[in-house]
C-alpha cells in the first residue's frame, strides 16, 4: 500500500513538474532518474542541503553589497541589521511552511521526506534568485 501511495504521489509530482516552467531548477533535479524511494529520499535530502549551502553563500555576497566600503546614501548598519533579521525570519518561515506541506504524509516515510525537501529546494532557489537580482 505504501509503495502504491508513493507511486501515485510521484505521478502527481511528475504531472505537476511537466506543467511548471522549464526554467525551474527544482524540476531538473537528478533525483528524478532514481527508481527506489530510499534513493530518491536520500538524493532529495542531499540536494536540499546543497541548495542551503548555495543560499548561504549567495546571502553573504548579497550582504557584502550592503556593507561595501563605497559611499552610500543610506545607513549601511541599519540596512545590514534589517537584512539579517529578514534572513532569520525567512528561515523560520520556510521551515514551518515545508513542515506543513509535508505533514499531510506520515512523518519519516518517503513521501514526507520527498515533499519536505522538495519544498526547501524550491524556497532556496527562489531566495537565491532574489539575492542575485536585488543587490544594493
């Protein structure tokens, strides 16, 4: 029964991804080529962790554009503090958002792990894009 449920979820996911934009990096994940749910779960966890590392690097680059030595018409310390607070709040938000999305499945099983990590990947990609496009 669990395998049947997982395959139905995978079919729905594949239908959803085929509808989504071809530019969406989440949909091009190498995890989609795997056949066993354990392999897919492990791959999604690793991919989410990799995206988190990239997100943190992009944040540091973004923050350096705020705290640059160049003369700016704004208070760099205030902006840097607000950016830091926004980052903390955003991280709490995505954690709760992704837990909520995954909670429709039994905690710890493959669909739960897949959905949680898919959500994280999607949000990290969005935030990386934001940091790249909105530098000071």
